C-alpha cells in the first residue's frame, strides 16, 4: 500500500483544484449587441470554456437577435437587460465584454471595476481623455484583469516588423507614415423617428441628444463627432497603437492636425480629409486619411504603416510586410501572413487565458490610454486649429487653457462625468 503524507496530499488536492478551476466555465456578460458584440462573443465561445449568461442592449431587436445567435452557439439562452446596472447585478458573473460605441464605455467599465470583474472592452478606451484616465485609475484600484480591443497587437506582421526594426537592419527610423484611405458611404441624415425597438434617448446617454437619423445610428456613429469622433479615432487608432508598439514609444510631445470636410460636408461631422503630425521622441509619425476618391493610386498601400529608415523602407499591414532596400536595383522582400483574419479570436482568447491564470494580458488600460489619448489630441488640434504641446507627466496641454477644456466634454444630465 502506498502511503501519502499530508504535504503530498495537500499538494495533490491543490493541483486537482487548479485543474477544476481551469475547466470551470466562465460566466460572461455582454454589453452592446451590435456588430462587434457579435464578433467578440463568437470569439469567446469559439475559444471554449465560457457561457454568456446575460446580454444588455438599448435596442430590443438587437438584444433578441444576439440572444438567439448565442443560444444557437452555446446551447443555452442568456438573460436580456436594457440597463447595464441590472446586468452587473447578476449573480455568478465571471467577466464582462463591453462592445458599445465609445461614448458608452466609461460608466459600465468603472462599475465593473468596482465589482472587480475581468473586462474585455473594445477600442478606443474612452470617448475623451479624462474618461480614459478615470477608467485606467479604476482598473489600478480594482486590480482586475482587463484587455482593451487593440487586436493588431496579435498580428504576426506587426510583431515581425517590431523585431526587425529593433535589430537595426533598416537603420534609424526617420519618419513613419500611417494611413487608411477608403470611400465612406454616409447614410440618410434627415431627422426621423428612431426604430420603435430603440431607446434613442438612452442610446445617446451622456453625449448630446441629436435628432435620430440612420447616419448616426447603429454602425454609423463612427463618423459622428459626438459619438465616434471620426475615422482617425475609430479606425486609425489601431495603426497608431501598433506604431507606438513597434517604435517602443509612449506619447507624442507635439501634435498638429489639419483637414476638413470637402466631399461630405453637410453629411458627416468629422473630417473626410485629415493629416495629423505626431512628434514622438524617436521620430515623427504622420497620419493621413481620405474618405473619398474614385480610385486609389496604389491600393496595395492604402491601409498600413510605412517606416522610412536610413537603409530601408518597410511597409506593414494586417496580411503582409514588405522590405524595400535602398539602391537602384535592390529587390523588395515580401512576407505574407496567413493569420490576419484571426486577430480578434487571438485577442479574446488571450484575455480568457489571462482571466484563468490571473495575469494581465497584452493591452492594459494604461497602454490603451496612451494610444487613445494620442488620437484624441489629434482631434483637439484639428478643432482648435493649433499645435498642441502635451505634457505626459501632468496629462495637460501646455499653455493652452482653451484646448485643455476639450480634454473632457460636459455630460448630458443626469449623467456625471467620472473624470472631472
């Protein structure tokens, strides 16, 4: 007969407990049942070991559709809620996914931190800079596991370029150009009654309540100034975040942005043409976008990041990276990346593994704050028409009281801004 001493027994029991904990299904909630709520919930279910027990949305049609889709995927039907506070009051929640428009990130995020719930929150971190700081502070106080949805941190292409730049092969990087050009397709912007299933007043929430139109409703809030704050903040932020990571940079010291509404004036409220110059310590990063134009001059380079080094130029996008050496007869080297479509899946899976292990995943609120505040400063420069000098230590714009007032926008009553 084998004799097991007390220490061995307790060690075996602890190991068994760990295995059981790893196998226990994580009970999740989802706030925001639109497009990316579906992307994130599907990724979590595909990763395995989860069950969505609660959903929240201000459109009952979205809520019903998402509930049916998730029931089909996981075999059980989650409860539905209109108010995020009711969802957070559920017993047994092990984590929360926030996939709302950015003007509805801060309040549920901070409330979930107060419950010490693990959170997966879509980008950008917040609508304004003071919201973002309040969210990062709430995370630090709670010590909960948080992942922000900068999925390109999972890209093999961007990771390879970061390593290649660090190797010194392209020489010192002199400038970086970042761009995403595409043709926007604004919807009907005539004021009309919202869908009967949508609580439009609550959807606007802390943002100004605008007359409803399809052009600022579901999916279309991205180019509306009061909710999405424009293309650079909504989509360009992915590449600005990736660029910061590849350069191992923090935040820019000087920011200048110019542009305007040329093709879509009167149809959207953020610039359809914009150039933003971010002065980082190592080199300038220049963002450009154009949301109109019949044909791209070179579609291969319409979406991505270009590093101009002393010896080589490097272009990187989701599915490939290209090295272009200096010299008349130099041959460019192209590396294709086949996993570009798996970035969201990888990012959500990393978060779930972090929740189980108790370790912080790759994009903390502090990291997300730096990227989010960078593009938000670009929009403040555009709105004021001035170059901004940013002090990262105090998180203030130097010698510009008027611009500093734009670090936080006034909340619509009865909502209270968490960062002022």
